[in-house]
C-alpha cells in the first residue's frame, strides 16, 4: 500500500462528508467541491498527497534537509555579567594553558 493511502482515504471521506455536493473525480485522484461565487458555480479542486518529508510548524521557509540558523536578539542596554562558574572555568582554562 502506498505511503499515506489510509490517511488520504480517511481525510477524503471527512471532506466529502463536510461539503454538500462534493464528489470524487479523475478515478478518485481529485475531490471537487461545488461553490457559488458571485452568482457563478465554480468547483474547488483538491488533491491529496503524502509529504515526502515531515516538517514542523514554522519551518515553512526551510528546504527539507537544509540547516537553518536561529538568531537570538539580545538587548544591548542590559549588562550581562558572567556567572561565578563561568569565571572559574575561564581561570581553570588559563591555568591549564599556562597563561
């Protein structure tokens, strides 16, 4: 069975049940939803395909497989001080390097 076949069948059924007069077309590859717009009958055509790669919400500009950068904005007015642990780590590193 093709990837997503069960999901596409279930989703198609929900769409057909939701929109009165909707029907399958083109050997079941399309869903057609009739709609009257400005007095004219039109059909909205829907085709369902399973995504090759899953993505997360907010990744709409990322190309699958692409490494994207995340940038953090820091308020430059706020003075940031190192913690005591960070200061100790720097001291230990300097001693280890003989500096």
